C-alpha cells in the first residue's frame, strides 16, 4: 500500500487530534451542563412548596427559564446551558427567601386583622345578647315590632360556634383560617345588629 505523503499524514494526525480534543471538550461541557441542570432542578423542587403559595409568579418565571435550559441541552447546545445556568440557579436559590419574606408579610397582616377582630367580636356578641334580652321583656313589645328574636338567638348561637372555631384555628397557629372564620363571624354579627336595630361600636385592636 502506498504511504501518504508526510504533509498529508501530519495534516491527518492534526485533524484527528483536533477532533478528539473537540469531542473531549464537548463531553466536559455536557457533564457540567447536566450537573447544573440537576442542581437547579433540586433547588426549585425544594423551594416550590412555599413559593407556589407566596411567590407563584416568580416560581413560574424560574421554571420557564429552567425549561429553556433543558431545551438547549436537548439540542446539545451545552455551551449555552453552561453560560446561562448560573443566573437561573441564582434566581432559583432566591425563591425560598422571597417566599419567606412574603409569608412573613402576610402573617403580619393577618395578625393585625386578628387583633382588630379579637378586640371587637366578643364585645359585639355581648352587646347583641343584651339587646336580645332587653327586647324579650314584655315592656318592649312595640320596640321589637317586626323583629324575629327566635331567629336572632339562633343566629347569635351560630356566630358563637363559629367564633370558637376561629379561636381554635388561632390557637393552632393557622392564621389564615382564623382570620377568614373571624371575618365570617363579624359579618353575621353585623347582620344581626342591623336586624335588631343595634349600633355597634367601631372595631378596635385588642
């Protein structure tokens, strides 16, 4: 077999070496890209429980960016993944902090709402009970004309039961449920007060 000229052989060896180096570099980039994607994925997963409740928009943004990285990886554009992944990882790592800050803000707002409701609902219940007792006296026949005291008593009982649930939720540390239930109690009390022609004092924090 005729041997290739020396120049050709040198060129062929150089080409083979370059191809080998390119293949090795590509393999290294692929490995780095895989590690970065796995790190981002685990970071998002760890933060998603709180993030989906408190910063859903930011979570969606990070998930979208992560999806773009995965698409680049599938296209074997490992260089793009390696270049863009650090910024996405940083955003993913900030999800937990952002969710915690937002959660604290909401809890503070709920605590303030609870303080106002807890400072007014018990007194309102006492006032309505007193109004019902006063209207139940024989001397109040004209005053209670058109009022359904039986329904008012039942409504006050329901409000009292609901308030107990609100207090139980508060004691358990479930501020969202406590405030939501307490607001429902306040709404029932306001309806009762209007039906009994009773003006309640403005709510104040306890």
